[in-house]
C-alpha cells in the first residue's frame, strides 16, 4: 500500500502501484514528492473495491497489508481507518501491527516517544486490536532487547531509566509522560522480531492467534 516505494525485499501478490504510482501523481498534479504522497494516500480510497476483489480471488487464510512508513500518510488521515475497515470486510478479523524501531527506542526518551505514537495509532484505530512489535532486533544485543521489553512491561523500570539517563526538560517531560502510561496501565505486549534472522515470528504468530481467538469469543 505504498505508491512511492522503489524496491521491495519481497514480491507482493497485490500492489497499490498497479493503480497509483507516485511519479505519475507528481506529474499529473504538479506536486513535489511529499504533496504527491499525501494526495496518493487519499486517492487509494478510489480503488478499494478493486483491492477487495483481488484479495477475495486469492481466498487467503491470512492477509498482510504493508502500509507506508510515514504515520501521517496512513494512521493520521481519514483514509487509513477507512482502508482498514473496508479491506476487513465480512467476518475477517483484523489487527494493526505497530513497529517500534530498534535503533530509536534504545534511550528512554525515544521509547516513550514511540509509545506515544503507538498509543495515538491505537486511538485512531480504536475498533481494531493492536499489537506492538520491536523490529530489527538482529541489530540489538540480548541485554538491549531485554531492557526494552522490560520497559514495555514495567513502567517503574522505565521511570528509573529515564531518571538515570535523561536530563533537563527532556527528563521532566519523559517522567510526566511515563507517569501517564503508568496510571493508564500496561500497554500491548512488545514482541521482539527479526525478519532477517526469522526471530520471534513464532511468538508473533501465537500472539495473533490469541488476539483472534479473543475477538472471536465476542461474537458468541
């Protein structure tokens, strides 16, 4: 679902670029790449019926929708929730997967900032379950992975790390935001994964199954 992507590490069965191509939008509407990406994301809604028909032809057990990495293009525009709800037609169960960038969340401030983004996405897609994934863990040590996952489960540990490693206004703001999450309770479980090493994919699959089983029980 990214009309501007150049190269991909896999071949998708269904590609939005069959309907919308960034360069063509730039030329037709005389826009730069940023403006064209915004417009292209809005234009996607014109092809939802075709996308649904293409998905239905495969009669798949699972559908993975890979969206553009910029949150403002999908999650924070009206088209994102509309696409998610439309492609999830019938009895299809849906989950939003939010990726925590492993490089960005090594410091408490970066982790808390990402946690805020994850919470805002969950609020935008409030009728769809969300799972949080710590991506590219092949770039981290085991100790670093354990530290980050622990932050997602124990906000007291996150506050302690913030107090130790941050300073000034960043420290104060981080402590306040961390306290808000602490009062709200735990967030979605953070699942460490690496596509490169095929690490954690069994945990991700198991977690998806639990979410779907839980959602299914609501209909009976």
